[in-house]
């Protein structure tokens, strides 16, 4: 049963506990060792929200490139070679364990390339996730995900048709809920352990229908419903406080919920400017068309990590940046994902309970 006591701590503490051994090895008394691979990697297949089905008002990746690079057969072939190199990157038993196809545009717009990535990592017994708006998951991506992927995380900007239209830019609420149900039904049919998670950003006009959406997703046997604050909002803003009260009320009124409800964002989202950012060592972003970046949220060219270039593809394993530069990136210091918990922990700003 979900309890309000774990709502604000479960997500971050679970991530820290799962990674403690890795943290000790990678960031112990001997300092950072570049030869160790990161444990998690985001892979972007597009750039700056191009292409994407939606224009979510809270998205930090909306500004499109005027002349986005294209996935030519030559680039796809080179990327395939580098995927193999990346999977083989290992030291003392440590390797890349999990990848997310996310951001930089909608990954489902590239079904063939996304399927290739998921196939390679899945066949290597690594976790392969897709983070998607769920508007449309074409073949071969849908089947490849179920067969070789670990799970899908669907971003839900609205909790009914009106709020989805307002915050997502299109009236796709029912279509996306249908995609979630399609995954749930297919998973049941093949008796798979495939994970289905939904993420929602709290917004003023999504609270009234939040409970209806939660109960509907629970009836589909969705595994987790992850709530976070808008990346540039104050957690103490009225609608964020009211949103958390709403979620706690849902939990109290529905003690038999099977779906886990949790808050992704720490209570204090801003990382102090004096703190170090470990994202490039724990959870970097690899955009093969544009480069390697410390994280998914600062993919401007000025933040790109220096790397060698092979036939137009930037290689994840050829990073040559200096630690001092990479640890202090020019960013807003607000992370809506697990990396913020990691940074707080590695900077000794939170203590494991």
C-alpha cells in the first residue's frame, strides 16, 4: 500500500541506496576515475525538441535547431559501431547498466534507430527505457520495446483533455492514455515484466482531474506514477503545495492503490552554485548527432564535453574533458530527475535515512 510517509522520500532514497556501491568506487578517496563508465546514459536522437509532437509549456528543450542534422545511412551505420563499443566499455566489472532514449525531440519519431538501440542494449542484458509523450509508438518500436526493452515512461502534461491541450499544445489526452493501455494489455498478454511508468508535472489546471487520471492508470496496472515540480517553479508555490495535498488525499482515499505514487523532485530543487555536478560521470547525455553533454538539461553547445569526432558521430567513450570544467557547468542548477538526488548526496547535502 502507498503511504504519504514515503511519498517525498521513496524515489530519491531508493536511487541512492541502489547506487551506493558504485558511488564509493567511482567517487572514493582516490578521486574521479574517467576510465569507469557511467552507470546510466541518456541518448538523444534529435536536437532541441525537433522533431516532437508536442510543445509542452514547461519543457526546457523546445527551441529547435534551424538546420537539424539528419540520420543518413552512413551516420546510422557509424552509430551502430559506437553502440557496440559503448556496450563493451567495462572496468572492474562496472559497465553501462541502463540507457534512456529521451529528450532532444521525441524518440518515437525515429522508430528504426530507437529499435536498434533498444535491441543492442536489451540483447546485452542491460536496461533499455524509452521516455516518450506516448502520442504514437509505431512499429517496429512498440514490439521491440516489449520484447527487448525494460520499460516505458510516458510524460503526461495534462490530466484531462482541456489541461492536456493547454500544457501540451495538442488534444492528445485520450490518445496517450490509449497508448498506456495498449502497453498494459500487450504486457498482460505475453506475461512480461515490462515496466510502465507515467510522469506528471504539477500545474495549476491539472489538479482537479488528477485523481481521475490516477485511478484510471491504476486500473490499467501501471507500475508507478511519478510527480515532479516544473523545473523553474518554486516547490512552495501555491499550486505545488496544493498539488502535493491533492496527491496525499488521493492516497488516503484509496488505500488499495497498486500503483506506486512518488515525488521525483526534492523539496529543495536548487543545487548551490558552489556544489559540484557529477552528472557527466554518473548520467551523461549522448547525442550522437551533436555531442556528449553533462546532462539532458544543458545541451547548449557551450556545455558540450570535448570529444573526438568519428564521421560526424560524437563518441561517448572518447570524452577528454577536464574534471574541473565538467564539474562546474553553466546551468540553472535545477534537475527534475534522479541526478539531482545524486548530486545532493555526493555533495554531502543530504544524508541517507
